[in-house]
């Protein structure tokens, strides 16, 4: 939810639909103006009183409220109501703004941005550089106290009067046990962690809401350009930052284990994976190796929630670990192990793609779907009889349909597909067709062989191979005999054309 961007757009109130938005060209040409849109269409919701609109708008979340306010002048005016944003401040931050001078909408925006930006500290390199490499400005110290959750912020070392000025903590609350000795300073310095200052401030102000009000009063008149820029960076790169932190921000033993699961039986560039976890590695390339991680990189998981989305990714690879352990425990050949693993993951992604886009998927759900998909893959392997046939049918639509539904009728269609493939191969291998095999080009001969894999991208174009591929494809999937006759005619015509060409060269 990009609140800051939404609020920027909400300030630009559209003028369409207003009474003074007539067409200048009609006025200049003397044509009498026709009925306006507002006269033709019923105003519906805009005909309601402000009191009724307020009751409706109270049901909206902050993002929807901002979107509603950016549609027209009337809704913009009503959506600015202090009572609506006071309610959101109370619901999201437990903050009551009854007698404050600053607008509740602006207070909500500042509190929301502070929470979002500082919660990214573990994986936000720009914020880490600002807070840890140099001494941050005091305005950032003030903002820390509005954070309830534990964020790994650096400790502060300040004299007692600055602590009182920044957070309203009286000198009598500053403990001598936190006093530090500094030969270079003539002032008495006290060192506190963020959590300790937070607890002292809550005791001093008697309630967390009072602490937030104190911070807002101190910060409301200040410029927040730098914080605003960091929030825009967060909205733009939050998925990339979180993914890189999840992939590389673990301990070395865990990193080796994750890398092993992540790259197992995947087709990847050794040159790019060599720099795994270094500053120069291509993180986007690693995200492209799996459908799930690629969707997360684009913000398509869990309705765009980066936290729930990365938990879905984590649960997915936890399932991959369980699946890999189960497959390696079977006495299968390496080719079968690899194909069962990859086809199962492909089936799991297709089965749960829409569900992953809307909500968090737990490990147990992933594992249940994986077991069903793996059973179907093994059944398809039995139907194919051998690995050559199995490799041929994995691009057939019946293969994916059976993986999605488990309907046994698709297995029969696969058997018929393989039988028709064998019929084409047996025909071209007949002794009477030996002369045609000698004349046909290599690309046409390969299409007629049994182990030839005809993919959908081979069906487009005006070349002879594309024309023959389309005809063979129609025969394999329909079983109509006239398509088989058409295949024979195309092959015969190509062979005769090549024979006539050679004869003309001789003559």
C-alpha cells in the first residue's frame, strides 16, 4: 500500500463532471450545448448527504479512502474529514487525536511512513548507511520512539538535557548506571538502547499514545524530504530488498543448505552463481530461476504484501527440501529423479498460482499438493513406458491436463498420441519409402522420427518444416486419417521436388 504516493495523487482533485467543465469548441461554434453527463446519468452516491457519505466511508480502509477521495471534488472534501482519519489513527496506532492542532490525516501519514521505513532496517542498505555509518540527526532519534515492534536500532549516547528535549524524559528518570565516561566531552553523557528509552518514555508520558503525540508535535513542522525519499525507495524496491535479504542474509551453514535446494536440478549459469551472496551478484537472475520467486520479485504474491509473500517463498522451498529428500530416497535413476522433481514443482506452481497471489500458503498445503502432483507424474511415467516416450509427451496438452485434473481419460489420449507417433515413424521407415528418405532434408526427416519433439513454437511460419509440423500435430492430436494422408502427400511432394531439382542439375 503506497500511502504516500496515494496521498500525493489525492491532492490533485479532478475537475471532470463539474458544472463549469463545458466544451469550449461548442461555445465558439455556436452549437447549442447538449445535456451534460451529470444530467444524463444519475448522480447516485453523490446525491447522498454528507452524513450518509461519512457512514459509508467509515467502512473503507485507508487506501480505499484515499482512492475514493481522488475521484471528484465532493468525495475529496468528505474524505478529508478529521473524524475518518482520527478513527484510522485509533485503529492502527491506538492513538487518540481529540484536541490536537495537526490534521489527523497528516498524523496518520507520518506514523505510517515511520513504521514502514524503520521496519525495513534489517534489509534496507540505504537506511543502514544513514543510521550506522554516521551519526544520524536527532530528528531520527525522536521518531524511533513511535515504533512498538522491536527494530534493531543503534543505541544513543546523549547528555540528560538533550534526552529531555528529544523525548520529554525528565532528568530525574535518567539513571546514573547508564552514565558513560568520555574524556573528550565536558558534559555528562548517558547511553541507552532504543528499547530502554521507549520504556522510560512510556512511563514518563503514562501511555504510548501520549508518546506519539509528543513526537508528532516535535516533528510536525520539520521537513521530511529525506524520509519521504526513503519511503518512495521502499515502495519501489521492497520486494527486491526482502528477497535478497532472505536469500543471502542467513548464516553460512543455512546459506549453503538453501543454495543447494535452490539450485538443485535447475538450469543455470555457473558464471553467475559463482558470485552467490557477494555484492556484485545478479539477484534478479536468481529470482528468475523459479516461478515462485519470479512472481515475488514482481510483487504478485499475497496481494503485494512483501512479508506474507516472502513467507510463502520460504514455505515453498521448505516443501522443495522435503520433496527432494523423498525422491532421493527412491531407487530411481538420475534422469527419472530429476524429471519427477521438476515436473512436480511445475504442477505445484500451476495448481497454486492463483491461490498464492491472494494469500499466504503454508508448508503443509504445499506438501499436500506436491504429493498429489508427484503421484500423477509417476502415473504418466508408467503410461510412457520409457524415458524417451516420457520426454516426448511432456509438451503435449494432455500431459498438463492430466497433471491439473487427474482424469484417467487423458492417459488414454497420451497412449493414442504415442501410437500415432509410431505409425508415422513406421511409415517413413518402410522399404518402399527408402528413396524419399534419401531425398528429404534433415529437418524434415527429424520431424518424421519417433523421438522428435514437436513444440508449439515450431508450428508457426511458412516454411516446409512448419507446414509439415502443423499437419503432423493435427494428426497426432485428432487421430483423423485424412491428416495422415496429408502428411504422406507433403512428404511425397517434397521428395519429388528435390528429385526434379537434382535431375535438372544433371541435364
